[in-house]
C-alpha cells in the first residue's frame, strides 16, 4: 500500500501547528486554490496580493478538503500555525529533508520553463519524477511544488523565477539542488536591476542553495558567462559544466538544422558525438534540450535514453505551441508564444517563424509589449525591427503602448494595426485573418495576448 504524502501528525511535527484532527489522518495533496483540490487535500490559506486564502477556507472544506492550514481560526478541521505561508515552507523543508531524489533547480531569463520540462521528460523515462507545474516558480509556487514531492520520487525538478534581487536565493536554499541550471541571461525585468550584469548576479543567487559537491550547468552562449563563473568561484563551487554553441563548451552544439516543425543537431561531449532530433523547431530549443542532456548525464541517465525521450518532447501552451485550425486542406496555423517575452525570446521566436511557411496564405505576427524593461524599453522594442522584417511576416500587428517604438522603427506603413490593448486587437484579427494564414502571437504575459489566442482558436477551429 502506498503511504500517504503526509499524515496530520507529520504536518504538526513539521509546522509546530495545533489541530484536533487525528494524527493518522492521511493527506495526499496540497492546494492553495479552493477550486482545485486533489484527493485527501490540505488547503493552505496563504495571503496573496489580491486574495486572502482565509476567506476561502470554508469553501475548500465544503469542496472536500480534509484539513486547512491556517494562521487564524480554530475549527475542527483546522491546523493552526503562526503564518500559513511559512507553514507551507516548513512542509517544503520536511519534504526535502526526507527525500532521496536527485534534485535539479532551473533558472534563467529565457527558456527556464522549457528546459525544466525537457529535464522532466528525460527523467520520466528513467524513474519516478516530480516537477514544478506551469510556472509555479515564485515565493509561494516553489514551496508548494516542493511540499507536494512524494518521498518515493527518484528525481525532482524545480523552476525558480524572480522579478527583483534576493528572490532566488531563499528559493534555492529551500530546494537545495544537487544540480543548478542557468539557461541564459537577457534583458528581462531590467528595470529592477539596471544592467545585464545585475541580472546575472541575481540569477547566480541559485548558487546559494547548491548542495555540497553539487554541479552548475551553465549556458556558454551569452556575454554574462564570465560574471557567473566569477561568482561561482567566489562561492567556492568547482563543479561546473557548460553547454552551447561556444567553442570549448563541455556539451558543444554543432551543425544545427531547423525546419518548420523539427530541429536537428550534433552534440559533442567528451570526444563523442550524439545526434539530437527534436519534434519542435528552433536553435533555442536545441539549447534547452542540450541542457537537459547535460543534466540527465550528471544524474546518471544513459545518453541514449535521454535522446529517445527528447525526440518526443513537445511545447507547452503559450510557449510555442502550434495549433492547426480548420480544414485539413487549407488550415490556419497559429503559433502561441503568448506567455512571456523579452528581447532574446522575441528574436528566437521570430527566427523560428522565419522558417515557417503559411499553409496557403499570408504570414502574420501579433507582437505585444515586453514589460519591465525600465528606461531602455523604447530602445529595446525598436531593436526588434530587423528580426521582425527577417521573419517574413507580411502583416504586422502590435499591441501595447511600448510597441509604439517598434512601429516607428518599422515605419507605420508596414504595421497593419497598433492598439493599446489585446481586447481592441481581437476584432481586428478576427476580420483580417483567414484559413491558409500562419500567425504567431507573442508578448509579455501581462499584456493578455492569451485572450487573442483563445479567440482565434474559437473562431478558426471549426472546419
């Protein structure tokens, strides 16, 4: 019989809480959303920016939660602690302390979620794997994901994000990874750091939680590699593995070929070459997969197993997922990149789109603002001009006030429409797009382009 994730006794021991529930009561899932409860659920009433989970405790219990971790109250199904979020962190620490899994932490300005998913895909081919879902990578998402890790897991993969300094350090110290990955350093959240070096040093906070004798896996294809290596030396870390196209990388990417829906590359490591085939396009996807190869090798997974697993690796919603909508003989191709954007990911997505042909019509791009770029926002938006033109897009649609700089750089005659909001752009696209077209939608999540994606899918999925 599979043991429970926790007993009430385990939770009381980890959190120093108090409860009238029997100590042997089983808890098999943890949630902070009263609407999304798994079996034998513990609802954790954390206080967020917009909502206080304590307002939803009774709803969670009515929906079937076994218990609620609260910092106020005292009902028969309550576990009362000083602070519910800190109680969740205590559970995360307990899960990590009892685990014998190989733990991987992933951060980076671009590609961290995709790399995390690539590592998860490879590990799942080798043993029981627990990984962060979606982008649960912040001060509550990481402890929630860690607290959910079963004792039986052989591998754990956790994503760590940030919007300012001193955010990754406590997350890494909670996760305590054996392997820490930094995918790249680029101009994301630039207004909080002032420079790329500042972003690099913030990403290097992941080093703080690295287990003794652990290994760093670093992308060698960005100018801030030296900053990361300098910080690693200062932190006394000697086990460092690099990957990328850069000459001398430990896992060197050679001979990349990309097609509309595939990528091919040779990966050289320790004097041997390996053929990497992916069912997704893009040089950046090759880099993400190579990171997963390096990580899995360090974790003891055979390279052949990793390569087979990566051959079936797919993209997630909002991160390059492709929708073929409508009649098979003349569909509309929609590429959904609506989840996030900075200059590096914009250029990578536009490069992939350049290799894409429309099924039987025109190519179009819908580009939304890149947020949190501070005083360099206008310059960085305008810098996308050449990448947009080289993508082959015949119709260009821009969303958000910051995109005015790109509209100016392109020349307004090239821009079909520029609106301030996604809601304003929706009707324009519904009238302009047609079956046979290929359209890519990309922008920062806060711009809300996912609404446009959903409306296009709804309109064109009917054949």
